[in-house]
C-alpha cells in the first residue's frame, strides 16, 4: 500500500528520432525537459494541473497521457493505482517532432516506478517494454528513458536498446516552426509500403556511418545524415522544412527532419557551426522559427522521491 502523501518528481528529456537515415531505430536525448510532480491522495482517480506548453489544450483528467501511462504501468505489475494529484510543467513543444508524446508516456511510467519504489522493481527491459506498448515503436522512448544516443530494435521477446555516448563535439540545434505542427500518423501515411533495393542499401550504409560520426568522427555528419527512406516522401506536407533543410545542407550543415517533423535537427560538428545554422534559418525562413541550442542529455529520465535527495 502506497502511503498517502508520497510524492515524487519526474524529469524527462525531449528526443529527436531517425536522425536522417536511422528510421524507427536511432534516437537522441536532448537537454529540454518536461517535469511531473505526483502526490498520492486519498480520493481515487487523478487530477492534472498543466503549466507551460499545452496548458490550454492538454486534458487534466484520467484521459491525460501521463495518467494513462501511469495506469498502464501499475496494471502491468499487478498493483492498484492510488489517487493522484499531478502537476505537469511542460517545456517540450507538441506536434513538432521532439518526442512530446514519448516524454509523456515515459513520465507516467517513471511516476509509477517512483511511487512503487520498495514495492516493485522496474528494470530497464520492463520500462522500455511498457513505454513501447503505448508509443508503438521504441525510437523516441528509448532515449527518453536512458539518455544519450540509442539504437532500438524489436525482438520476439520485446523491444531492446543499446545506449552510446555521443562525441563531445556534436552540438545539436533544433529549429522549431512556431505556427505549424505535424501529426506522426499523417507523416507515416505519406510513406510507401516498399522502397527500391538500392535505397535500402543506401540507408543501411548511412546509418552505420552515422553511428561512427556521432560517437567518434563528427566531421562525417553531413554525409552520414543522408536519407532515402522517409524524408523525401514527407516533404510535400512540410514544404518550408524541406526547403530549409536543402538550404542548410548546401551550406554543409548536417540538417535533417526531427522525428516526424516539422522541426529541423542540425547536428553541428562543433558549437560554432550551429550558430551559423541558426543565422541561416533566421535569414531564409519565410515564417517564424525558434532555434533551440541544446546539449545531448546523457542521463535520461529521472525520478526523485521528495523524502530523499538521491535520484532513483
């Protein structure tokens, strides 16, 4: 039985998936965070107070994605979910390809993990399985959970991941259009069911090269981020994103669609390069864009019980 008043704070990073050629496989955690503060109450059910991004649109009852994810985790380990008061402090943009739904799912699962500390043990495989069951694919939830650069794949026993440490010279920038969004479902609907054999081989080679570029040789990032599997098929749905990416790559910037878009990820090979990228976006964009100069998050999601200082 979880005691009344038990309180935890969960912090989850934004993520960017695909990274060009690594479709549905590669993901990167970024230093922009959503936070959830959860307190066990006597009354059943859950109430959410939302601050920041989505404060006017995000559900504040049991239909909230964080609450649904927490309930999924409690049910999966055979524990009743207590009544909860949650405060969500959202900073990750919604519908922009920065893993906001994955972050919400991970936040709910980590809330359950923190509240059940000492009662149920959640290992890494269980956390990833629960998150993937809700998200549908592991490429965003893996870096959100574990941080760094992650390779995620599916096995008959469930999703698996490998975390890698990114070269210290890699400097991410995310260009976020302030007035447009993209549905992941819509983005996926624009892709064909099959692709030419040579395009598949092309992406296999670039995905392998991208791992080397990110962990060892950032000077190879421009070539390593080439893609023929998904970005060109989605380009018609986000024409300014496509135009800006083409422009940035003509200026030797490793620019790709962030997740399903419409945001742009630029993987600078040093901090100065992303300043140049931000200036290029500002000069060439025809609608308002915000450039976020971020670091790679190496820690992933954390949960801190308020009764102690150490993160779980």
